[in-house]
C-alpha cells in the first residue's frame, strides 16, 4: 500500500507530510521490526529456548527505541520548530508530555 492510499487512524487526525527519504527510512525500520516480531512468533511456535526468545525480544525493543529516536528527532526538527516559529508555544508542552510517555 502506498502512503497516499493509507487510512489515518481515527485517533490521529493531525498529519505530517514527510519527505521521501524520511518516509522510506521509517517504513524500512518498521518492516524490519515486523519481521523480527514474526521471527519471535515462529520461535515460540517451534519451542525455541526461552533465553533465545528473550534475546530476540530485546533486539526488537532496541529497534523500536531506535525508531522512536529517529522519529522524535525528525519531529523536533520539523513540527516543533515550525510551530514555535509560528508562535505556537503549546508544542513545547506537547513535546515534554511525549518524552515523558516514551520514558515510561
């Protein structure tokens, strides 16, 4: 499915237009994470050793953290910066709330 045809979830009415490089990078990262999760599913189905599964789950968590770092950096450099320049200082409060959620 191309990004033009994807439906935005009801919970996310705001949008952000990403350049092609950012879009491809994020999608590639998510596709790799999805593959890792499928791999863990297969490991459980094939009775893999617990420590081996835990190691893979740790790798998934690391990949998700990396995804979040990239997305957060892009968000700060574009959305937050643009809103502050436009005089919308509420974006800083939203950023602080978001960072607090990510650190839980």
